């Protein structure tokens, strides 16, 4: 077992959690470090697919800049800015309006939060695109891109392709703005992180998460 994998195992075990386990109104998706130093600050909770996912929402139907949405790790702040902008920000408003499992603090994940969800809950055995994957907010921190086989398909059965809670083999919006007209998204078939052609007026999937301080 590599040092990085040992760290992941130890972090999960210390909280009595494994990836995909029921937790906090949804399922444990891993940990993040908001300071980017590899020390966990929050556990991520992915919402149930039946209530926390929408298959077609626009990032911003007005296709304009939304001030305060440039963070790659602060999904709550990005989402608050989207909601403040108004109903044109369909994906963010959808996430913010959710109450699931008694929790109402669901939000639209930022780019690096969504990437952690892919890394730990990858649904397929497909090779990864190797141009992406660096994420200093992941725990453990990742300073290099994916390899074809890392990450591998998740061991959480319900999140494997055709499982009860799996991500679709499709693009999911993050709450991180790329430009005035485009947003960042993550492709859950092969890990591609894309902004090219990701017009905010396009309808893509979105899945809400919440975070629990460590």
C-alpha cells in the first residue's frame, strides 16, 4: 500500500468511515483541506442521487459573470453568490433549496470538491484522462495528474456504474466560474475537467454536497 493510500485509510478509519458509507444525510465522499496543506478540515457528504441530483440545470441562463464564484474549494461561498445573483443560476439555486436528511446546508460543489468526489467515487473502470487531477485541496494532497489507472473504479458498490447511487457517465457542473461565459465541469466517465465549450447556458447535471468540519 502506497503512503498516500495509507494516509487515506488512516484518515477514514479515524472517523469510523469508509468511502460511500452513509453519513450526514448522504454518503461519505472523502476529505478536503481548505488550506491546501494536506491536513483535513472537512468531510465531504455527497447527497442521494434521488433527491440531490438534477440532470439538466444551467449554470447561469443569463450567461454573464457572477461575482464571488471564482473559488476552487469554497463551494458554500460560490453557491451563496449564485443564489444572490438570482434564479438564472439554476444549478446553484437547486442545490441551495434542498433539505435532505434533516440538513439544509447543501450546496453546489466547487471545482476541487467535485474532483475529490470523482477521485473517490469514480463509477467506471475506464482509463482516466491524464491531463487533469492535480488537487492540493484533496486529502492527501495530489501534486500530479491522474494516471490511466489512478484513480481506479471506486470500491463502494453502490457508486459503481449502474449502482444505486452512482454518478452518471456525464458532465457535472461545479460552482467555480471559469470566465464570464463559461464554468468548470467534471466528466465522471474519465475525469476530464473542462471549461472549453462549457457555456453557462448549457444544461448539465449537478449533484449537491455538504461539508462537515473535522
